[in-house]
DNA sequence: TCTGGCCTTGACGTCCGCGTCAAGGTCTAC
DNA sequence: GTAGACCTTGACGCGGACGTCAAGGCCAGA
């Protein structure tokens, strides 16, 4: 199949597929006229990439999974390198979740405290140093992890139709 | 005080402070020679910005807090606009946490399943469609939220000394 | 034959919070 | 007076995963 069809089937764009190829994650045969030509194995690899990107993997982190598939395995996560990435991501996720929960608790506390001060004018706010109240949460865990980033949800098809050349 | 001192005291860089000014978050008086001149109120505003950035706020989202301080309030979150941002961030955080926990559970399941298959060669993997196993988690919550992003931990001072012009 | 739809490569744009460099002005201490 | 630490504006760079545009080649149907 050609690049447009693969993109549509994988719910992504031709630009993304060319980008994956450029990064060495995808390799395409060529027709006599220079068109890229893909088969079902390629489609499978693209689905793997998209699925992993969708749960917050960097593109580079999908490489072991793709190579595992290329090596003939039925699943991209059957290889030790893939499992290592799994474990690393798990640790990252745990750190991110911990940190986000700490932030969440802090924000909820600030919100409650300030709302209470606005409602009943009794004990306004526990007097403290004139520093941002939010700084009190500087005692939050896991600073130097790579980062917590999920661009959005699962990668949805960018547009409806296949019109690339408008 | 001048920009270098403020940067050092706020644990950030002169470049960041100029950037905040450019975005309209900071306003500096000027000395007769054109140098920026800051006071304690400015320092307070910068601390507010840094604290909020450190817990995942976009720069633009810190604006209500800064304006609240400029309006003379003791705390940046005493104003309704700030509280609205709190509430929005809280909802975002909840969505992010939910999603990350779902992903975490999915990854843990994949890891356990694959490790078990490698260890005891009994029931390899529940047979299913030849699709990325990870895709089974496409039933994850909260797709179209802005995003979950914490670049790292609290913003630490970028470097040790004040040497900007090397 | 010609139109239009797909494909090719190359290159620049996007977003965000700055880092970094360049070329020059200012101020203080010696 | 002069070194050197500080300041000014302007402009380009970065990272990640592409979007988008430009200029042109290939191919099928009417």
C-alpha cells in the first residue's frame, strides 16, 4: 500500500510516517517510480508506534518495540529491551503521579483556605512569612525526573479526509 | 535593585525576567541610564511566578496572581480570577492523574503478563487480535484536555553564580 | 490529452520558556 | 584612565513531533 493509505489506516498523517522513516523507525520499499510501498508488517509497526506515543512514550522509546516486531515477534513487548522501557516508564509514571498528587493536595488546600477566608471573615489565613503561599509546597517530591508529559489523549486521526495537498 | 540581583534572589535568570516583562507580567522602572530598577513588590511578583511555574502552571496562567498582587493584595490567590485558575488546574490535575494511573496499571499488567510468559512457559499470552497489546488501553480517560506537563521539579536556580556575560 | 489526485524531496513554521551570542553602553574601583 | 562587572536591545537556537508550503513527478480515468 502507499503512504496515504497507511496513514489513514493508522490514524495519522503522511508527514508523521515520513518522520518515523527519517528517524529510522520505519523502512519502506520503493516502487519503480519512487513511491513508498508498505505491507501489513509495516502497518503493524506503525500501530505500535502510535499506541506507545499515545501513552506518553517518546518516539525514541518506541524503537525497541518496533525492532522487536521486525525481529519476528508477535508482540512488540516480548523483547528484553522493551521490558526495560516498560520498567523505566513505570518508575517515571510513579514519580509523576506522586508529584501531581502532592500538587493537587496543595492546590485543594489553598483553594479551601482562601474560599473559607472569603466566606466567614473569622480566621483569615494563618499568618506566615510574606512569601507566595504556593511556595510552601516546595517540599514536593521527584524534581529531576525527565518530565511528566502527556500531550493529550490517545492520538486521534488528525483530520477527517485524506486531503493532504489542499 | 537591578535585574541581576533580582534574578539571583528569585533563583532565576535575567533572561527570564526580561521575558516576563515582555509578556507583560512584570513592569520595571528605569534609572536615568536605562537600567531596570526593581523593588520588593517586584521581587514578590517574581517569586509568585516562579512558584506557580514550578507546579505546572503556564506563564499566562500566572497573570491573575501577579495582577492580584499588584492590586495590593497580600496573597496572589486572594482574587476571584486566581481562584478560577486554581479550580481549572485542579480539574486538569485530576484528569491527568486519572489518565496516568490508568496507563500505569496497563503497563504493570503488560509487564507482569510478559514476564510470566517468559518464566513459566505455560499460558503464553491470552490469544487475541494481532494488534498492539498496548492498544487495548485505548479505553483510557480524558483525551482532549490541554495536556499533562511538568517539565521537572520546582524551578531550581539555573546556575550557581551570577555570571551572565561570560 | 488532460485533469486531478496521489506521490516525491526540501525547507521553513509551530509552541514555550527561556539559553546564548553579539555589539555596545554604564558604572565602580583602582 | 582603564579594567571589568554589570547593564541594554536584538536576534537566533533548542527540543519534539510533526504541520504546511513549494515545486515538481507519476498515474488512472474520461
